[in-house]
């Protein structure tokens, strides 16, 4: 069991709603986001403050000193942070999300050890580098060699997750170990690879493990994101958790872009124009359409996720479901993709409408343009999912990738 003092700390924090806590941290998010652009990861002082306010733990169950939030509450929280700064929002989303995802199949003994640390931050390395991973059985554990990409938040992480989806990590004999691995900070190295334009401050560098020993209790089955029947919250059986949080980042970036443009429109009279932006009919039309599109995409996402979690209901042992029916799952996946892609289109339009002002490096709209494109490029919410899901409306079977969770 995690210490009671951690549970009391979480309970005390939860008396102030998540969105109120986030609103009170706005200036800190701005400062952290600006610094992160330069150092290409979230600064340590900011990560500590985020942890102190429970923003890495809110998706954990109460048994592990979390706030046991539903999909809707997670989406709203991640969206609110991302509206201030996309990179900070990405770190809040990914490090709270992975904390929550890995406990689905984690043995309770390991969970009690890992989550007894209030400042736990779990990152994850995935991608092409893991195709060359190797694991060897040794005593009561494993030796592991690998390098994974996209370890968002790795500079502040206390643990990293290594997984290769449904294939598992290859053993020395070439056969899959059928394992995923949890590695503490002392046993992984950060490789500086994240030099991007969008989400530049997310610190999504590579993570390398060079022969570290992992005790058996800190391994997970390769199907580590399968439904969890230990915790009652249906979020732990929701296959789209890794998707809806990324969609929330995109929605937040878009919300922030529209708010920034509204401020600009109160001040700017374009060169050669006789009226301020806010008074021009074409601008008014574009913003009206943008607001309707964003709010519709957001409503679709919240509606789809709430419907899916109502459908899952209580634990299967109490009459609920372990997995959702495909129709609800498809709606949720589609809503996640649509939220990200619609947000990208809106931010494009807002940036174009702002004129040269939005292209200047000191303009918030310039960063939000880069961030919106980077968020929407993630495989979990990529435009490619429209085809994967669209074909199912025409009688085709979905490819496995269309219904498999991705961190």
C-alpha cells in the first residue's frame, strides 16, 4: 500500500478542483513554456511544481494516491494547460497518462513501490529504435538493451517504460520475451534527439538502456494496455485513453490560438486597411466558423468518451464490461482524430488571418501553429485514422492498428 500521507495529500488537493488549480498556475506555465523552448524540455523547477499540485497523479486511482479522474476530467485538465502552452500541456498529458496506463497490468507490489513516491514521473520510449532491442533472462529478472524514441518528459522522469506493442522485446534467441519493462532513472540515459519546431519544449528525446537489470516484479505483459479489472473507474478499461489525452492537447492549443487572435484583433489595423481586424466582416466570419468548428469537435470528443465509459460501467464482476462494443469504440477513436485534425485546420486559419504579425517569433500564434501541427502528427490521432475508421462505415473490417491503444 502507498503511504496514507500521500493519500491524504491527494485528498486535500482534490478539494480545490483541477481546473481551479490550473488557472492559478497560468503564469508559471507561461514562464515554463518560454524556458522550455530554449532548453528543449520542461525545466525541473516547473516539473516539481506540476507534481506538487498533483498534475501528474490525477489519473491514478485513489488507492495509489490519485484523483481517479474520468476521461472528461482528464480532457478538461489537459486542454486547460495546453491552452496556455502546448509543450507544458503535452508533458502534463503524457506523464499523467503513462502513470495511469502502466498500472493496468502492473502487479500490486510494484505499484506500491513506484507510486509511493509523490513525485513519480513515468516517461516512455517507443518507435524504430526498439526494433533492435534485446533482452536476456538472468536470475530473477532480465538484462535489457534498447533505445526508444519520443520519451516526452524524460528529463524529469523517475522511471521509463519500454514496450514494443504486441510484439514484445526480442530475446537473445530472437523470440519475443512477451514482456514490457519499467526502468528507474539511474538505469537509463537520455540521448539528445528532440530538435523540432512543434512541441519543442516537450523533451521528447530518446531513452537508452544499456544492459540494465530489471527484476521480474518490474516487468509487464506485452499487452500492458489491456483492460484493467482491479480498479472500478471505467477509464482503466477505456482503450482510447492514450488518444483522448492527445486530442485534448490539440483542442487546448486551438483554444489558446483563438484567444490570442481575439486579443490581437482588438489592437491591430492591417497595413492598407481602414479598420481594425475586429471590425472586418471577413474576420468576423472566419472566427465565427472557427468557434463553431472547435466547439463541435470538443463536444463530439466529450460525448463519445462519456458514452464509452457509461457503456463500460462498473467492473465486470459487478455487471459491467471489460471491453466496449466496436460502435462506441469507433466513435471515440474518430472523435479523437477529428479533434486533433480540426484543431490543426483552425490554427492554420487563425495564423493566416493574423497576417505577418502571427509569423514573428515573438508572437504566441507562431508557436501555437508549430505546436498544433506537431500534436496532430502523432500516430494516435493522425489524419491516417480517418481512412482506417472510414472504411468500417463501408463494411470493411478495421485494421488492428485502428483499435489498438498507443502511448
